C-alpha cells in the first residue's frame, strides 16, 4: 500500500541486545501514525557472526561482548529495507535519530575518521570497516568482569558515594569507564592503538553521518565518566579510569543536538535525502520519550532482555540506583535487572511451554503462589549484585510447571518493586513496555505487586519509537512551529488501561514482598 500523504517522515532506530529495529513515523498537524517498522534479529538474520541471543560469551562467564561489525551490517541492511518499503517515501524523511543498548563500547583506530569519510556507496558498509577496530569484540551491558576496576575507580574518587554524587551511579561492572580501565590494564598495546572510544549509540550515529558523532548526556551518564550536574566529562573520573582518555572520547552534547546530515554514502547508496541526524542516545533514555513518560507522575517498566524501571525526575539528586540525563532535559531515575526476558524464556522452555501456555500457567495459580518463591538469578544479576548465578527455590517442586512460571514472574516483580522504592514513591501509574508487556497475566501481577494501575501502548519497542519522536521534536524545534514534549509524543503514546490492582492480592503481595526480601538477604549472605 503506497502512501498518498505528503506529511513529514521521521526515522528512528534501536540497536538492542538481540535485534536492530527501525520505525518510521509520519507527523503533521492532521495526522500522526507509525508508517513502518521492522526488526532484524541478530542470531537468525546475521548468522555469520555466531551470536547467541545477540551476544558472544567468553570461557570466563563474566565476559560478554558483541560485534561492532555486525551492528554496522545490520544498520546497512535496515536502511536498504526502509528504502525499499512501499509505505515509505524516503525523500520525505526530514530527520533521523536512534538509540542503542547502553554502556557497550566500540574501540577504533586512527583510520576511523578517514574510513568514514571515504566510504564507497556501491559497496556494503561492513567490509569497508574491517580494519578500523582496535578491539573486534565490544564489551556490552551484560559484562560482569570489572569488579576490581570498579573498586579502584571508586577508591581514586573518594568512595562509592562520591562517585554516585558525581556521576549519578556508583561504579558498576557494565559501565563504560570500568570497562575502559580493564581494557587498558589487560591490553595496553591495543589501548595504545585506540584513538577513539564510542558508545554503541554514538558509533552508529557516526556511521550515519560519515563523521565522528558526539555522545549525548543521556547515554554518557552510563559511563562513570560524566559530571552529571554539569553535563561535562569529569576530568577526575577520566584520570581515575585510564591515561589520555580525554583525547580518545568524542564530545559530550545535550541529547537534542544535530550531528550533521545523513552522509552522501547513504544518499547515493539508497536514495535517502540529506536528512538531519540527531544525536543517538541509550535505549532507556529513548524509551522515556517513547513511553510518553514525559511528566513526573508516571513510571515506566520495560520488560525486555533486561527489565528496567524508570521515571523522569527534575533533579540530579534522586536516590535511585542510577540517575541518567533525560533526553528532554532534567534526569531519569532507573534500576536495571539483568534477569529479564531470558529468565522468563528459560522457565518457559524448561517446562516445555509457549507464551500462551506460560500465560495460562499464571492464570491457573494463586497470587502469592501458596508461599512458593524463586530468586530468578539464572544469569549473574545487576540488582541486587549477584556475581555467581544460582536460582534459589523455596516450596517449589520441579515438576510443577505452573508454579515455576508464577514464581519467576512474581520474583521479578517483587525484586523490582523492593529495589525501586525511591522511584515508585508517589507514583501509581505504570506504563508497561517491552516484549513481555504483551502478556496480560504478567501485567496483573505487576499491578498487584506495585499496587498501581498498569497501562500499555500500541507500540512495544518504545526505544525505537522514542528515537523517531526525538527526531520529530528536534525538527520542529528548529521551525516556526516548535512542539513541547507532551505535544511531540501525543498521538503516538496514548496508553490503554491494562490492569488495576486487586485489593486482596495487594495484601498478599505486601506480605510476600517482605518474605522475598528476607529470602534474598539470606541467599546473598550465604553467597558471602
Ligand atoms: C541499563 C542497562 C540495560 C541496557 C539494555 O543500565 O544496562 O537496560 O541498556 O539494553
């Protein structure tokens, strides 16, 4: 079906852990709609890179990485798909932005800027980039190998609390600064050959503009390198991390910054116009926009590869685990759980179910699971920190599939609610997003555990939608018809009520949450 409209189009990307997506939206004064969306799954559609769930795992289970070359190839393929889509008249695309999994880093040699500037449009992107990496594998957010570097950085900066006040989070294993420090310590020659270190987001923005793109303050605040209150690289944090780091980092800019026009490589390769590329950001900051969480009274829960809970907050001093810059200004408070969809899938697969059977199992079992519980640490966990994975069970018989299903979902929701009290305070309106939010039975557990109303959106990849909305907002801000953020997201993020808390269940979970916290404490202290 080809479109007859002449409204402006905006293109958003999201490079997630397991897939790379594109969304095109149409917006003018009359209409607002998603015109096109497509996702490329890394394992299935780029099998040459041999990823499993989008990642490479080392023999050391703490090390998790992925391929920057694969991300480039996926970007090239997606642009080809968008250009060929009958629904999209690419000449109407005015602005483009994107988001990517947070914290992952890309290490580039001095040939990087020249290579970018001289790409041959008739040739595919990835083969032209093979020589630019000083590190073929990019460490990603699932990497847990930098505990020693976290402690060293915290010691150099006056302790964990001082790091939190300065950067918005204490040093975490997955954060980019500790990752850079470990690279410098373990591979000093490769570090010496690195002249630029990008985040996944700024690396991909660079590939679009054919020039070295900046890092935005939203994604930058996941690096342990940014003075959050000032929105600048912190000289102290940089020197606590690795030598001559300032020269290796791109500039740091507010999220709503134009990076440049789409390069001639893409214009000639697929017929795109010189649309403005807006700085890319992290998937969570982008989801803040794509869920319409632009007012302070709501919170969002994203059920994706990682489960995250986040909200907009006007000041940097939130007492949540992480405070990042928010793309619309101000800040966002966030807590991240590594055992998200992969843990739900493990239970589903171990008990031979599909998602329908999983939902039925939840519906067949009582809230509170008659006291049966599970700590869902199938993989090392970020919140609370669990270095060696182990699933702890109480009151569960291995053959009882339905109770296992309920236990994993209740465990995830109770952990989330217990560890995000600073974010939940005063907020009883949850926007649920991510693949897991399609499951109504999970949303009922969420409503009951949080004692909050849960809403869903027509689009589940809210990071990708957020990127397209950021492109729209920027474009209009430079015109005579600027849009406020609530007006920019309106029509795309209108939510539907999905679940209300059931008072009797709320009482059950109030008690269960206390038991869960005690169970968690006991498991953590037994692990030492
Ligand atoms: C957030 C985090 C994850 C990744 C996943 O701090 O580590 O949510 O952004 O893509």
